[in-house]
């Protein structure tokens, strides 16, 4: 079954967790004991409605304050698809959490409070989705029940967001608009009788209708080798396979390939998926590849089609979202984890801090936590990479603090 990964974004109290809880409730994805707990808690708090945010807010602090702090991953399925939702925090101090949650998502739902409209934080949420090249964005105008289900209010918010969308440089992105009331379920799973003027799809109908071609970016085939398979059993005495996950595009038996960084050329002879063999593997498949000749291939190497070589360089220009309380400054050293390859890196220069409200970049010499900026990095050995806008999987990396082993930043190669 197809799996669709979704990230939510919105300001504090815009109703992200309530929307997800309503989705789970109306698709009958909540267990009986969870529903009973929600009913009991809502009654204790004196609510005359079910507080669906309790279905997703797991931290005590989240429940007490009524806000999302950490990234929660929620799983549910319908007859058509399986879904993984990253419920991300919206406040500026949790920008790094939002980047983390949205980094693997194909769809983003940006919530807007109908009473407040497009605000500063909406700009940042949309900017991050542009930065991460999320192809499908749903603008959910929530709490329509608090503005008397006004079509005029909805149209004003839609026009304001369209003006924001005009600032985007990611023209392949599709933006859809849905007015809804998460608290009572209007236009979430079922159509709202209170908004007859809206004739479009509900949130779930929109998600169900999305095709893989709508949300997945095509790129060139990239196969980072995770491990070498050598069973050395009687049945597979001379077997040598290279296991990993295929990104970007399909690869098939007979393809001429090049192994990086050695630039050794070979040909694909067999493709294994567990105990089965296939003539072709699709992007996103975890497979084992056999090559025509026994050559030196190890973890961290990459197999690509011979006519689709990536860039191979030791100096890279990047955009980085900084996640560490210790500031990013020139001269410091980190490890870059790029796919299965780990390389020592030195920060050459911090060029600027990029404003997430589309107002441009400000010259800078350092990055503080939750800031996004342009950074030049020098590597101890060459990486084989693509620009992030050409191949997301092969253009992204994380920076690891060598002393603490923490993930200090996430980067996108320009």
C-alpha cells in the first residue's frame, strides 16, 4: 500500500493537533480506550466538545499548555493509503523541530486561524516548505465556525496567501485551499453543511486523490551502499551483493553503472529484494545489487548510472538550518553525514542569515540556534553529490558535533 508522509505546520493554537485527532477519529483510527480517555479528559476540563489534541500531544507540558513542543509521528490507514503525519510545533523557537518533521514529508498542511489570517509565522512555515521543496501544500483555513463560516473571510485569507505564494521560487509546488472546522469535523473527512459555498474536496478526499507523481520528485538514480552482502554459505558461496536504498530514479538489470569514488565501471546483473529477484527496482526500494565483475565496493560508496555522474567536489556552498545552542562559526570542524558517507568538514565562512519572511538575507559571520543561513564548507575528501533542488536525497546532509555526537545542523547543497 502506498505510504504518504505529511507534515503539519501552524502557529500556536491554530488547531494542528485537533485536526489530526479529528482525522483519526473520523477515519475510526483511534482505539476505544483512547476515545474514552479523550471523552473523560474533555469532561473533566468542562469542555462541551471532544478535545482531539489529546490524541497527539504526548508530552505533559504539551497537554498542560495546549501547545505542540516536540515532533510527534502519527500513523493511520484508509482503504486506499497509509499515512504518517509529523505533527510539528509552529513557534519560532522550534524552527529546527519543524525542519526535522517536514524534511521527509511529501505533503504539508499549513493551518491558519480564520480569525487571525496570514501572520508572520505563516510566512516562516511556507518558507520552510519551499526550502525543503515539499511539492504539495494544503492551506487549511481552520476555525471557520468562529467567523460564522464566512466566505468573505476565507477569500481574504486565500488572496493574502496567494500573494505570499507569488514570492516562492519553487514553482513546481502545488498549493490548495480548504476552509474547515477541525473541532466539529467540517471539511476534514466529511463535507461541512455550514459552508455550501465551498465545493472543493475535504482534507481526506484531497489526500486520497494524490498520486505518487504529484508528490515525489524525480531525479537521477543514486544508490548509496549501506553494506556488502557476503553469505559464504554453500548455496551462496561466491555471492557478493551491495545493499542499500535506491533514490531518485529506477535502476534495472543491464544498466551500465559507475562506483564512486573509485570511478570503476561495471554493469548490473541481478537485483534482489529479500528472497525475490526483479529486472527493475523503483526509487525508494531497499534492494541488493549484484555487479558484473568483482570490484572493491564498501559502505559509503555510491553506485550511479555511468551517464548520470553527480558532482564530485571538496568545497560546497550550502544552506544550513542550525540546531545547536552552540553557535556555528568559521573555523570549527564537524562531521558531515551525507547518505552513508561520513566526512570531516571545516566551516570556511558564514555568508548570511536568511530571513524566513522572504525579506532577503542579512550579512552575518555566525548562525545561532534556529537560524537559517548560507555557509561555505571545506571537506577532508570529496563528496559525490547533487544540488538539493536537483536531487533531494543526494543534496541533503547533517552536521555532527565530533565532541558530543549531537546533530548540530541540517544542510542543503546549493
